[in-house]
């Protein structure tokens, strides 16, 4: 109340100073009241703009719903937002970010970290590479797509790193081939001794065959209830690894509902 009275008296002084004292008291008071109303309206506009700015800021830069500090050798941190997830970690080559992380795979990643040699290298599709490196703390052949296969990525906006296309071609070939010896030769080329696959990697098989230069329709068929391997597809390494069937020198050493791990004996 005191503030309002003080402001009103100051406005009267300003009016008299600028326009003189010959105006009637009613005119001066009316001008003062109009000025106060204008100032209040301006304050309301400024407050509304401030609220809109904050709302827009949160829309474009929302707060994460959860942050999990996994820690470990590479200080891995998983941040969840409403519509996305980010894995961040720092390894020997620097800081890395991945827009893919599956919480359901943490048990398998923990097994990799505790039950495989520290210098082990894994063959996997690139989607899982950052998880194995950051949380499983093991080397991988690939952990990023190449520029040449970016069209296979559902949301490429989160991709900041790229691996050489030859590595991608080699990884795809190890799964698309029907030759155990070819898979073994490629793994030995990169000094890899383990394979990690997800139990739903049949879906990714389409890209394994395409990237390996094969006609995927010769290996996969959609019979109305989903994808299935053809007779030719059943002979490929990815189909045999998924079924743990006729895997040759690759021994199943871990499995859960999400993934399987094989060791090259």
C-alpha cells in the first residue's frame, strides 16, 4: 500500500514537472491512474512472456526423467528423457555418446564385465557396441554405423561418430554367411574371441544380408505373422547362433532372455 502511494506521488511530480501545474487535480489524477494501469499491464505482459519463455525452454531442453551413474572403468552414465536415452562414457580414445541403451541388457553386460578376459574383443552389430564397451568394459569390432549405411538407422540425428565401412561389411558378413570358417577368419582378423547377439536379431538380419550384398528376400520371408528364415536363411550363421544350432567352434557361454554370448574355442 505504501509502495502504491509512493509511486502515485512520484507520478504526480513527474506530470507537474513535464506539463506544468495549471492542469486540474482531476486531470492529473486521471493521468496518474492511467499511467499506473499502463505500468501494471506492461508488468503482466513481461510476466507472461517470461512464463512462455520458460515453457518453451523446457520443451526444447527438457529435464531428464532419470540419471543412472553406472560408473565402472569408463564412468558410464545413462540419462533417460521422455522420448530418448543417452549413454555417455569416457574410454581410452575420449568421450563418447550413444543414443541407444537397453536397461534389460544390463545383466548380460555385467556378466561380460565379470566373466570374460579384460583384453577380450567382441563381434556384435554396431548397435550394441557402445554398451559392451562402456558397461561390459570390453573392446568391440564396431560400435558406430558407417557413413555408407546411415540409411539403415531409424533416427540418424543422434549419430555423431562413424566407423570404417569395411568393418561394417565384415561384421555383416560374419552373420550373413553360411560358412563357420568365414566367420572365424573375420573374427581372427580383428583378434575377436566372443560374439554377442540379441535374441531378436532376426529383425536386423534384413540389414545383415543387404549390407553383405545379398538379396535378403532369399533368406527371409514374411508369412503374415512376422519374419521367418527361409531354408537358405536357416543355414546362415545368424540363424544358427540364434537357435544355438550347428555353431561349430562357437560355444554358448551365456544366455538370458535378451541376449546370447558365444566364445570362439
